C-alpha cells in the first residue's frame, strides 16, 4: 500500500479548544484512517507552518483524498497538504524508468 505524508494546520478556534481541553488527537486520526481502510503509522505535533504531521499507509490516492476531505469538512483545519511518498525501491524503479525514457524528452529551447 502507498504511503502519504499528511500535514495540517489547525484553525485558531481549534487550537484554543485544545489548549482549554488538552487532548491527544491520535485516536481520532486512527479511527478515521482505519474507517477508510488505511493505517496511521505516526502522528506528530510539530513546529512550523503545520501543527500536525501524519504518516499514513493507505489503499490508494482516493482513500487519502477522502480522509483529507473528511478532516476539512470538520472545519477545524485552516490548511492541509498531502504528499505521496515513495519507498526507496519505488524510487529506484522510477529512476530506472526515467533512464530508459531520457531520450524521449526534449527540453524547451529558447528559439
């Protein structure tokens, strides 16, 4: 199954609610991911432009999109980003295919 890096930034209201009532959001994330047929490997709170970063193993892109839509529909996220990840073996296969196709691509020219 493919892996995804899913990152979210909470709305100020959501963060205010968690400060008033501290909570671990891992269980809620696990329940959503499992309901869609995936597995949550890790959930981290983070510094930076995103408040939470998740490593998710999903069945396919549609499953991951459904999860992101469900989270967005809750209204507690101001920004999110999903990155599809490749294993080292998948990246090597991509490199091999790229090497075979290198002559098929022509770079843009100035004139």
